[in-house]
C-alpha cells in the first residue's frame, strides 16, 4: 500500500499532509479515550505489540511492488480484533514511521499519504464493525464469513485509497489506469488469506487465554464489556 515516490508530487503533496494530520489526530483522540477506559499500562502494552507487528508486516513479511504501489500482508483486522481501534491505529502510524526512518527513508515524503491510507481504512473498518458483528458476540467467536466481511472492508478501503492517490497524482491516462488496476487485482487476493489467518490467531488466543480478560487484549475479544 506504499505509494511509490513520484506518484504524487509537488503542491499535491500538501493534501497528504493535511489528511495525515487529520487521521493521526483522530487516532490520538481514540487513544485518549482508550487510556481513560483501560488505563495507560494496558494501552501502552497493546500499542507496543501493535508497533512491532506492523513493522514486521512491512519489513519482514514478503512484499512485492505491483503497479503504483506494493502488495503487503497488513493484518489490520487481526490488530483491530486483538488490541482494539486505538492501539491498532497508533501501532500502524508508528510502525510505518519506524520502517520509514530506519529502512525506507525514500518513503518518508509520502508518510502523510501512506498513513492516511492505513488509518482512514482502520476508521472505516471500525465504523463497519457493528453492521458485521452482532451485538453480544465476542471477537474470539467470529465466523469465517464475518471475518471475510471485515477483511473485504479493510482491504477494500486500502485499495480504494491507493487508487485515489494514484488518480489524484497521475490522472486517468491509460498507463496509470493499467497500473492501478494491476495493483488492485493483486491486492484483493489477500482478502481470501487474511480471514484464515484471523481464525488461526483467534483460535490460538481462545485456547491459551481461556476466556480471561487481561491487559494484553481488547475487552471485546472476550466480551469483558460491550462497546
């Protein structure tokens, strides 16, 4: 989902700075609410785990340049289900920043664009959850169909944002259109894989956690509280 350098350039970059500031601000507000509800220690633990996971998604997991961007296995639904919206958003923002500073400095000028893609997509997933997950159902008990719907929302939002940035930066010429469609087609293959990973992770947590509520996971995972 990294927008390649040069796809958006010049004065058009300012839109990325503005939207990036907006979604980071939304993430900070959710982080404040999370700290008030769950405490600083719980939030810090979940966020730190999210940062390490996101860095691994970007730098360790296989990733391939396709069209206008790269295809990554970013397990956003996994982060959301395990740790909640605020730790997932802050983890995505800081994990992306760490990866850029230490391993991909050429991506830093596009940080606002890329962080918008991730965090706005996470907010869309957060907004769609109530339509997909019935009230009173713990995240650990979700079915493959429900997880697939979450994955479609998450990955679909990421692809939509990448398409927006590509068309915004390069217009609707034949070559750019081909590159965008090639990326979108490749990326949506992840939709099939992600729910299977989520099911495996949730099953492992369910087996190990035994339904206990801990500082490590979001309360909705075991339905400690209904949000």
